[in-house]
């Protein structure tokens, strides 16, 4: 990225415009903008003498090592309660080590005796061709991550790495084509008040990091960098995905008042950390945290979570140079369970495939480009059943840790009763093995399944008889039920959490679970969005699990609500015909019911 140094001379003569995008991270900002134009590295071909080849290879390896070192330092800087952001950095570190980049670039330098910049560009081109052949658009979009990593190495090879963001010396809203997750992390300064991008969606990596850092953002705004220049004043409304370019004096006055109200309100949220999660009329809903590293357990406690609703166990498989053994896993799980006791800790078994890979896991069948449609292929519980030795090791570790508190085992992407029975059969065998060896475990450990495919919703009444709890994973449920790739820029705007079909599936799952006397939780992105909270409470969920920092705000919504009114709200949205109608209804309902959260706009 490079700054757009255009002046503000035209700002006063431009007509007010309202731009509609995707509210990726909530918040209201009124400020001048700083536009970053898209920049690409220029690659020059250079022939090497034979004696220069090894030094050129070493120059490349040093740059790659420095890039990895910078990513690890960035990771250490933001360690704490940024689980989603940290996992994205970890994936970029793994990309740096991948043979598609390292080995292929070195091979090209040796074979063709050319400079590293040209060789790296050639390797990147081959990677892009490989990703272009992948049928699944979401996986194909992960090429963006590879490009971000390679651009970092290019910057180091040229002797300087562009970091325009850290050079900003006034309070601005940053506007650009797109930002890498690392760019977004560097926005956590007092001068960057929010950002806008031309690409991206609600579940893009950029959006995920923005929410983790509480940076207001609107994404998916097309050619916005051509519509504005640095110095223009805009209003960014991250709640409703609106951007007001060249706003009128009345709009500025109105939104500055909204901004003031929200700032005052944000300071009050700390008061809600340790209050009970219940409505005005005493209806309780457990609010839990989503994490993926045991080091994050303190953030769960810090924000007043009532347990861990989702521990993404694959992090331990991705963040080391070997497959973790049973003792390593047991140590991680025991720490979580004992620290949170007597509160529940829900640990999801290995969820790989789709867009998540590790070079150290067995079976090359889940690597990019191998499957025609990875999102519908070997992933999650299907992979665990294909690799029973790996699965048994994790189950043994989970059971051994269960003696330290209340552990709940969660199975991802269950699509049928026979699949569930297969898993339960393996679990019984593992329990018998531990019993023979006189290794203690909780014989009544709870077993649950994620509801994230339509078949599981349809069969929820039967599945509920075979488990102790349900956990609805809305990210995948929305994608599979609406046939929308959330990572595809062309259809990301159709990824609609408020689609009545999605809301009705949530309600159907809740009713089926409660019909068999089991708890139903929800752990997708929707759980931590304040715009969704009131609707989800009214659908009857027993637990919402979210990023820990979102808990106080969601708890405040709950404590300011009457459960009867929440149920009436859910009935109203369930009768809507499409997502737009739901959002229009909420745009009217939420500001009048929760004026401090949403204002009257």
C-alpha cells in the first residue's frame, strides 16, 4: 500500500453520498480519511553467475527467516485474548515454511541461475495456478494469505518493508483496497480510528481481526478508493455497514452525538463483567468464551465468562513442528478444566480440512488442490474417523483431563446418526482401554455435537436422543444452508446470518434439543454480535459462546431485556420473508429498545 497524497480541495464541493457495505466490526467514527492506494512489487529479472547462486539462496532464506521472526514478534505483542487473530498469524507462519514457497523458490534459483525476486515471483505464479484449479471458492480465496506472506518477503528483499500505517500522525479512518491481518493488527494505535476496504466480507480475516481489536470497520465497498481522497471527512457506521462521504452538517452533528453516547456507554461495560447473565424477569442464559490456546484462559476469566463454550483444539496441532502426543494434549486440557472448575469447558475434537491444514498431520488428502471440493470433502469428524489412531489419542487425553473439572467433548460436523454412533463406539473402546489400565476419568463426561449442516438440523430430534448437548456452529451452517461461500468477494454480500431460513433452523434445533431435555448453545460469529444478541436470546438458547471481549456488551443487552419481549421479537423475525426484511425490522426495533447501544438512526 502507498498513501494517496491528494489534497482536500474538492471535499467542500462534492455532494453527500451514502455508501452501503458490510458492517465488519461495530462502532461509529467521524474523521478525515487516509487513503492507501493498492501497490504491487515490481520484479526484475537478473542472470546470476554460478558462484552467486548459493549466496542468492542464502539471501532468500534470511529474508524468509526475518519474515517469520517479525510474525512471531507480532504474535507475542498481541498474545492474550485475540484467538482468531493469532490463529491467522500462525497460518501465515506455516505458509512461510511450506515447500511450495521455500523449496520451489530455491529450486528455481538453482535450476535457472536467476535472482531470488524473479524466482519467488515464478513460485508464487505456480501457487496461484494451483489455487485457481480448486473448485471451492472459499479455499481458492486463501491464495490471498499466500500473497500477503510473499509480499512481506518481497519487502524485506528490497531492503525495506513498507509500513505506512505506523507513520500516520493524525487521527484518521484508513481506506484501502484490502489489508492483511498483520496490517490490521498494526492499526491498533491511537491514530487509526477505523478502516474501510473495497474487498472482504463479514468472515474475512481482516474483519475477524478488526472485531478482536474492537476497531470499527466497513468492508466490501467496491471502488471506494476512487470515490474519495485523503482529507475527506466521512462517517463510518460499523453497526449497519454504512459510510457517509461528504456528510451534511446535520449528519455530522447527529453522528458525533451517537459517537459520544457510545464512548460513554463503552466505559460502563466494565460494570457488567461480574454480574449475573439474566433478564429483568430472571431468565438465565450462560455466556461463555471461545478460545484456542490455553494461554487465553485468563481472558475468559477477565471478561466474566461462565466457562469455555468452544476450545478449538486444532491449534495444538498447527503450532508445533510435530503432532502433539497424548501427554502434551492432556496437559493442555487439564489446565483448562482445572482453571475453570466448576464451570464447564467444551473442547471440540480436531477440526481440520476445508480451509485448515497442517503439513504434519497424516494423509495428504486434505491438502490444498487435492480435493475437488474441500468444503464438502474430508474434514472435521470425517478426517478423525479416517485417522483413528490420531482420534483415539485425542479422546484418551480428553478423558484423562476430565477428572479435573467439568469437561464436555464436542464433535464437529456430525451429519448423520450412524456417523455419531461410529464415534460413540470408538469412545466406548477408549474408555474400556483406560479402565483396563486403571487410568481415572469421568465416566459421565458429557458428549455433544455441533449442528452445522442442514441434515443435522433436520435430524436433530433423533440426534438429541444420543447426546448430552448441542452446539450450533452458525458460520458453517449459514454457508452450507444458503450455498454461499463466505470468502468469495462476489457472493459474500449474500452470506446472511439473518436469513429467515437460518433463524428457523436455529429455532428448530433449540426445540428438538429441549424436547429431549438437553442444552443447546450457539458458538458461531453471531453469538458475539450485539445486533444478533436479542434475537438469539428470544430463540431460547441456553448458552451463547463468543470471543471473551464481547461478553460484557452481550450481557448488558440481556440484563436490560424482558424475556417475554425477546420471545415476541424472535416470533416477529421468524415471520419475515428474507434477511433484508429482518434487518430493516431490527433497524427500527433495536434503537428504540436499546437506545444507548444503537442510538436512534
